[in-house]
C-alpha cells in the first residue's frame, strides 16, 4: 500500500517524483543524464524499493524520464512528443464594438466559489505567493512609518517604488528614470489610463486575437472598437497582418501583451518587437504594451520588452505585481513615454492616488532582495506545473485536442474538437465542480467557440482529477 507523506499529504512516491521533477526542471539532471539507481535512492532516502519504482513510473508516465533495459532510468532527451499547437488565429478582419460584459461578469462570479476547482481564473498559485513575508513588512511599516503609510502619495506615486521599478526595467532593456513612471492600481488601471490618454470614444484599437478579456472590457467601457489581428500561438501578433490592417483602417492605437500573452502564452521574438515598434512609429501610432507576466519566464533570460526599441516615446509600457507577488495589493505602474503628463493627470482625475501601504510594502520587498529569490522559485514551479497540465490534457482530452506551449506565465489555451462548444462545456464543468474560461470571452466577436483557457498555476491530485473530468465531458457523445 502506498505511504502518505506527513509533511505534504501527498503519497510518498509522489513526493519523491515531484522532487526529482524539480531537479530535472532546475537542470540538476539534464536530458540524457542517468538518475540514481532504484537501490541507491531507496537506501539513501530510507524508503522502500517499491516506492522508488512507483516514483520512477510516475515520471515515466509524465514523459520526463525513460527506462533503458539493463541500464536504469534516464532523463528524456525530449520530454514526450510535444502536443500539437493551435494554428495562427484568423479573426474577422473588421473592427467591432465589444459586448461581453454579462458573460464575463458571470464567469468572474464563479471564480469566487470555494467549492469549485478553479481552472478558470488567471490568478497565481496562492501557496507560492510571499504573503507571510509581505505581512511582516506591512506590520513593520505600519508601526515605524505610521504617518507616511496612512497618508497620500500623489501621482506619480511613491518614489522609492518608482526607483525599484526603473532599476528592474533595465534588465527588460529599458532605460527609465523614476520620473518616467506613474504608479497605478494594478495593470488594469495602467492600461485604461493609457487607452484614455491616446484614444477617444469610437477610435479603433488593434489587438492580438485572442486576448485577455479585461482588455476587451476596458475597450467596451471606453466605447472604443476592437480590431483583432491574427496571432501566432508562440510568436504573438502577426506583423504582416497588422501592417495590412493599418493600411485598411484608421488604427488609433495598438495594444499587445508582448511576453506570455494571456491566454496564448505567446512571447514575441526580439526581432518582432523591434519591427512592431518601427512599424507603428512610421504611422505615429502609440503602442500600449502589457508586460504583466514578463518576469515569469522558463528559459535562462528575461525577454526584453518592445519598449526597449522605442526611440520616439510612443510606447506606453504597463505592468503590475499581480501575477507574481500580490494580486490583492493592487500595485501596478506605467512608463507612458511622451504621454506621461497626461497619464499622470488622468490618474489623479480618475482615482486620485494609489493606496500607500501596499506601495511601500512592495518597494521594501524588492529592496530587501526577496523578489529575485521568490521569482526563481516561481519560475521553476510554474514551468513544471505547466508541463504536467499539458501532459494531462493530452492524456485525458479527446483526440484532435491542441494545446499551446507557453515559455512563461501559467495559462494554457486549449483547442477542442470542432463540435465542442466551450460555453456548454463550461456549464457542465460547473455541475462537475470545476471552472474554466470559455474561449468566447477572449474575442470581441466571440470567435473561440471550441477553445478554453486553463490555469496551470497549481498542480495537485485534485487538479489532475478535474482535468480528467473535463476531458471526459469534452468527448463527443
Ligand atoms: C494580460 C493581463 N493584463 C492585465 C491583467 C490585470 O492585472 P491587474 O490585476 O494588475 O490589474 C491581467 C490579469 O489577469 C492579465 O492577464
């Protein structure tokens, strides 16, 4: 009988498998390396041979290792054949108003139900957030900086935080001064202020398709029109298609999530970012760039932002600490280039100031060195969880399913067989105790009927069971 670990409540063999998988993800064991022999590991860890064998079988099943007869277990050179990806999108080529609010508000309400397995949100894994550390920082700040923490920091916001943000932006390729930055209530407010700074009601905004539904909601609320541009599941927005759209329509602004787009996980290659900035500069079109997941990369290096190539102040870079540190603190920022003064004024005109204590806490968290340590762990864990959910989708979902291969972030975009309607699947999933994000809400024209977005931030047996249930429901009856 399998033994349950007292510390993690997982079966012991799962705990061992997870630890080895982490070592593989971290590069301790590289492709082609031999893992410790079953006997060695059993003696070393004081666990039974059968527990080690079960752990190795689990890793084999997950496609991470392979058994070689008479020789032992080896890290696979290529983790099991990569699943087929969705093709480049082909949205309808005209601009339209957005009318998604009811569906989106309904989906959002379900995300608050604690009885459901939450695969429908794009919220980070709560267990991986540095909440305890932040709590300690907040308590100290509230005690030692009582007056400041309960006062106002007028726009552009708390200066020490803007210094930290400017320093971190260097690694993303930007040379910013603290006075280039405006602190906002999350990335949502940053993008909305930027849209308001460069557009008027009725204007056309070019967007990736599919894109994050919150962006579509800002477009809807501001009375703008969305022009959806074909987008590649790995390389992001098609520059060819964008060029063509600009020639056909009076595009007033372009908005992209350049690194690890939600829901695609796409990351624009550096050359595409440069070309995008140059193309838009030729037409004097502002680019609003959302880099909210830029720090959650699975490779060796942080991808640059498009703003790194901005020579005319036309790129308005937006981000926040919601995906990696503290979604509830609502601390975001923008570096809006030549629109800085307008954005700063709009910030004051719309919400006055951003809450002080969260700004101070985030600045202190970064300055203490905690952020980088935390990010290293987060990247490792998310890379692993995304890999496991991908494999589970391929195992449990019907033939013909396609899934993205994100190189960062923690969401998966899944294309189901033609006959599956994601809204119907969503209704059935709720009855089965699981949420998902139906494809419809990621397009102004509700085009992604047979697609769903899944949150891969958490990987547990309960999540695996939920994926198996979804796979069952998605099978053509
Ligand atoms: C691409 C993208 N941008 C912005 C946001 C919203 O960020 P915030 O919570 O900081 O407002 C999200 C949240 O899911 C997102 O996925």
